[in-house]
């Protein structure tokens, strides 16, 4: 039978481990596929690792990786894909907002020949108004300026064929935006809608500022538009300055010398100064990513592995 890899990143999710597997096992048992469950403990500070070890007593196909520290969800997913042996792999969150029951629909789509199956959020009722607005704005901007197209509502809940897994594993960048990477590699795609469930336990680790940072990581990783836009801004400011200079010459010749206004000078200085600082900040963000890539440090360090072949 084909082998299916289930990849689950964990970070301080000890309270929901039992509930997750209580719903996951029946779904996997009905697929007529062999499976492995790769649990990546991303530097949890609670009893998540102990809970996963306890869960392994019920199914030896559950494999556990404990990272040396918290490297972030994108890196944890990368680690899981690097270790996956399956003919296909499914990545999903461990907080039960990604219902395990949708796995059957993803696999059915894959059996039809689709190589990358997205689970698309049918709604965002579990998000606050500000987060929903921010998400819509991000997808709109991403579709406009990015070099790739990513379906709106697509997230980390997806099925990847072996060819897609190998393609993603071959990508060397350190700044990982997994949604963008899965879209970049291409292959035949399909979608399956699902309703996002409330978190079973705990609270989200993603506050608004982390989401903003994550969004810029995605935009900067797949578009150079934030850099190019300053060329156009500089050109527009230069055209405006030259036009205003001609106006001042004309006004002086016709009406004589006038006393310049303090307010207009301050507005011009503050506007141009802010524009310069903003452009330098954008350039600095790209330079920081170059700095990270040039160092070429490992994406993650594994502290312990349980259930994997030596």
C-alpha cells in the first residue's frame, strides 16, 4: 500500500495531544493506506514531548522529533518534510483548527492525480475582525505584486505528492514561507474546502505584530516590488520638485520675490525625510535576509529522534 506521512508541528500543545490523536487515528484507519505520523516538537517548554512519548505507546508508527529550541513553525514543517518517507505527505496544525476528518477528501483528490491539494478555509469566523481584514489585505497584495499565485484561504493544511516534497526539500533558502514555497514549485493543483474549528485548548501564539512580520517575510521572499517601488517614488518626487521649481521661477518673475512659508518648508522636509527612512528600512529588511542566507546556518538542530531508522 502507498505510504502517507502526516506531519504535525507542536509548540506547547500538551493539553490537546490526546484529543488530536483520538480524532486522527479513526481517519487514518479508513484510508486503506499505510501511514507514519511525524510529530515535530518545536522547542516546547511544557509537557508536549512527554505527551507525545505516551501517545507512541498506542501506535509505533508515531515518530517524534524534538528540536533543540523553538525555530518557528515554518522550520518545523520543513523538518517534517525532510524526514517524511511517504508517497504523499499532509501537513496540518496540531490544535485541531485543521479538522483531521478533511484528510480523507485530500487523499481522494490525490488519488485522482492531483499532486498538490490545498485545504481552503471556507470562512474566517474564528478570527477577529482586524485579523480577517489583515488576511484579506495580505492575499490581495500578494496576488498583485508576488511572482507566484497562491489561492486565498490556503494555509499549511495541504497534501503534497512525493514529487512536490522532493522539490520543496531541494529549495535552500533559510527564510521559509511554506505557503509561498508550495505555490512556487507548481505541479497540478486542487482544492478542498473546510470549516476552521475553534482551538481545542490553549491560545494562538500569533499576535498581530508577529503576523505583520510573517506577512512581510512572505512578500519579500517572493517579490522585489517593495524595492522597485522606491525608484518610482523617487521619480515622482523629482518630477514634482522640478515642476515646483519652474512654478517658483515663474511666480518670482511675474509677482516678485515673496517670503517663503515656514509650514511648507517643514512639510517638505518631513515628507522627504520620512520617505528616505522608509526606503532605507525596506532595503535593510532585504539586506538582513541576504545576511541570513550568506551565513548558511542549519535551518534547525535536532535534540532527539524517536522511532526513526538509524
